[in-house]
C-alpha cells in the first residue's frame, strides 16, 4: 500500500487475461452450474407429472380481498397440450423436490474438511462432475422408479454441498485483499445468473418434442456441468505458485497481498478458538439472514402471488426469473462500486463489507414493508418485489465473502459451518408459512410473514453491523498484529528466490 492509502494495481499486470481473472470466471461458472442443477428438477417435474387441475372449494377457503375471477378464466389454460409421462402423487413429488436440499445440508461442514485435506481443485471437479452425472442419469432413474429419481437428486445435493467451502478457499488463495471485494462478488454472481439462465431456458427446452422434452433439461445442464469440469481440469491451478501460465509480476503481486499463501498446509483446526470467537457467531447470524432473503423468493413468495394476488401462471413464471436477474444487476453494481472505493477511499475492509451488508438488509426490509402496504395493487407489489429481491445482490459483497477475510487458512471450515446454519432457513420458512396459513389463506396472515421476514433480516444485519468483522482473526496462522510485518514465504516457481515479502493489512 502506498502512503496515500491506495494500492497500485499495475503491480499485478494488465489485461483481462490475468490468471486471477480467469480463476474468477471459472468460479463464476461453478456457481452457474450449481444453481442450474439445483432448480432444473423444479421445472422438469412440471412437464413430467400429470397433475389434475381443479378449482379450489371457495366455501371452505377464505380469500383475501383481491380479485378471484381469474380462477375460472385461467383454470382451463393451465393444462398442457403435451401428455405428461408420470402420475405421481403430491407426496412423491415432495420427496423428489426436497431430496436435493437434504443432501446439500448434510455435506456443508464435511465440505470444509474435504477442501482443507484434498484442495479446491479436486473438490470442485468432483462436486460438479458428480452433480452433472446425477443429472444425466435422472431421466433413466425416473422411468425405473420415482424413488430412484429421489436418490439421484439426494446425491446431486450431496455433491453440491462442498463447493461453498471450496470457493471461499479459492478467494483466500487467489484474490488480493484489496481486490477480493469485487472479484469474489463477481464469482458469487454465478449463482443468481445460473438461476436466471435455468429459469429462462428450461421452459423452452421442455417444449421440444423429443424424448418427452423434460429429459432434455437434465441432459442440457448435465452436459454444461461436464464442460465446466473440463475447464477446471485444464485451466485451474490450486495455488498461484503452482500455475505455469501466471506471469512473475502477477504472482509476486498476489503473494504480497494474500495471507493464505504463506501458512503451512493442513494445520490443526483450532475449533475452540473458532467457536468462541464473536465474529464467527456474527457471521453465522448474518448468513442466516442473507440465506433467508434468497430462499424467501425461491420458495415462499410465488405462493403469495398465486394464492393472494392471483397473478396468472405465465406471468408468475416470468417473475420467478426476474429476482435472479435483479440480483445479478445489483451484484455488478457492487463490483463496480468496490473498484471505486478501492481507488477513492481508504476505508477498511470491515467498513466496506458492513456497508454492503447493511445496504442489502435495508433495501430488503423496505421492500417487505412496501409489500405489506401495497395491498392488492399488483404493479406496486411488483415494484417492491423487485426492490426486495434485488437487494440480495449487494450481500455478495457483504457478509457472504467474509469467511475468507476472517481466516484465509480455515475459511473453508467457517464457510461450511455458516452455510449449514444458514441453510436451515430454507426448512423453517415453508413450515412457518404453512402454520400461518393452514386455517386461513388471507392477506392478514401473509402480512405477519412479511413482518417476520423483515424482523429476521433486521436482526441479522444489525448483528453483523455491530459485532461482525472482516479482519483476520488471531487463531489464523497468518494473523499479524501490526499494520506491517515481514514474514518468510516460499515462491517455488517462475525462478523467484526465497525473499522477504511485505504483507500489508488493508
């Protein structure tokens, strides 16, 4: 860092083909693959299963004071012209749809251990290749027995757990501290971009008159995953020093501004110090709030649009992909603003992370309060829906990348722990809304859900703002107490001898 508090990016070289940028793009593609595999079962099962469309018994159902005439006019249009292949009851469909999320929950923490032991490259390739193969065999499994399809989705979810920890470790090793804000943000934008692409492409694919149409969804995204696996195998190096394509200038730049490359491999995990650290718990609470924001729009809000606002099915489908695109757009804004802050400000990393996280939470809360006050006005509802859903994009530059800041060495473990706790929100919300609306499906009951959602996010955001940190923690081997410290590091490639490297804390 210069005396003015600004970093000289030119030390890292010029051009978009710098190796750290290639690694960022690979991480972005990993996120895309993971999210497309996660949601394509939801689109495929609509075309796979023959569901009878019946009008609700209005005598036994309390309808909110929104129009209901669409029920008669739209009901006949819901039946597809294609004859579905299977006649599975809703219980079996539920098992199939939930199997992937169960597998995902179980492998979050083990993913941290596996990443620490076997490295990022092996974990990412194994995870994406395994999930892709599960996708490719899903059509055959479905035609043998529905529970075999559920097993395939269970294993697909298990393969998708470890990448959370692996991507956090990738960020710690490859992204210089002063660039981590926008590089890691761009990387994690792969997840909403995958959701958007999957939502947009799956529908037209399912309409193709070949092998039922629905099977092509699994084949298309399965092959996409195989392609990304090949790219990882050929283009990704475990550490910058292992990369034969990296320039000496970029290697030196990365090593000088990352702490994770200077510590021993596979050191003992300081569980006691991690679990007694206040920033750890602040991160867990804040991640729970951020996952709540994401899962709410994936699992809950479409029910509100259908049962209360009575938005037609086709329009509802378009709005499903809208939040994903909104998150990508706000995420790009966060990337750009991170670059601006890096050159124009000497604010600490903690200040920047907390700022983005607080912005995300604030916009979400305002959006939920707007939905609370919108009533049956569909246009106003959609405006506040866009505000609340787009806020998630800013969180990618907030608490979601803090694990790599807290501990470059153990960030995989911390991210796995945080993702496990945060993923519980995906189970809590359906149960909660089911309890609130089981007796009466009314606007009043949904207003309670809006206030609960806003409260959860407020608590998570306030916790991270007051108790959170993005500073490296004392339990990490790379911890430094002064603003500057000289430490030995090995630079085994590019003919660079062992030398003194100055690591500056940003």
